[in-house]
C-alpha cells in the first residue's frame, strides 16, 4: 500500500476537525502558513506537539513572518521549516525582490534555508505581481543547492513552466489546485506530458481546504493510470522525501 505525502495543504481555521480528517489520510505533509492568522494559530495550538502528532511533516512559513524569535521557537521544538513565497499575496514586484534575496541568503548562511516553496498560479488582474516564473528561475539558479518547489506548476501555463525550468536540478513541481481547478479544461490535456517528463520531480499536493485530499488523489490517480506503478511510488512518496532531503 502506498504512503501518501502531501506537499501543499493549509489549516482550516473555522473547522480544524476537517483538517485533522485530511491529515489522517497522509503519512506526512508540508503545512503552508501563508497568513499571520495561520501562524498565530499554529504557535498557540500546534507548535509544542507538532512533531509528536504529525511525524514526517514540516512547515513552510511566509517569508514576511520569519524572524529571529520565530526561528528560535521552531528550533526549541525541533520543527523543520521552509520559506514560502507568494508574490501576489506579498505584493512582490521586480523592484522589491532584492531585499528578499538578501533575506534568503542570510538564512542560507546560517544553514536555516531548508527549502523554498513559491506560489506559481496566476490569478487576478494585478499583473505587476505576477513575477512567479522569473523569480522562481532566478532563485533556483542563485541558490542552486536549495530545493525549490513550484507550487501549482504555473496553472494554465503548465507546459511553459516545465520547458523553462526542467533543466534546473533543484526545481520540483506539484499539481496542487491546478489538477482540480483546471480539470475538464483544455489545460488538462497537458497533464499527461507534464507527468510523463517529471517522474523524478513531481509531488502530490492537494491545496486543502480549496480541495480535499481525496478529491486531489482521485484526479492524480486518473492521470496516473496510464503510467506504471513507479510513477505513483515517486509522486506520492519518493519525491517528497527527496525534495526535503530526508529532513525527518
């Protein structure tokens, strides 16, 4: 029986029972903390027993909320963390990324930059914040020994993302949100080739609570049925461990 690892899920602050139902289906996961409310809840209710309750799991924190106090708190409880970058949510433009780069390099110099997750789904009319692809490539090249996960893999631009980034060995992908949100559209025709060429670099992701773990699994399995079992083993388990460099 396959172990399922989820590379991208969030808390559901208004119904945490539903969150716990989701993670019961998983061997491990990356918990995304995008907002200050999510981080506050985590620190108040989950941080002390996180490793005990959620073995093989780590967190990814919005870079805007990572400071020395949080780092020391996570160290105290031996919680591994990565950096989450959401250009649209953080209103990042090309003119504001230099400060981000310095921040990441500083973490790296302290051996604290375990991994990076960058939101790569296009939504909304604020085009100046849609720097996802260029930022991902730039960071992956500059921080070449740090693994970078392109969350959602570009959404409707999925093949473009693959063709521009697949030569970068530290880039990984997931189809969280994308495989559900864009299913039954013309984009879905591209999922087969994307999976075919990314056996070693694609991770399972649900993007709960936008979509449940079960619904994401259903869609992943629908596209994986045309591939041999080694694809499933990699995408649901092996690539997750490889991306995290066996952190747990």
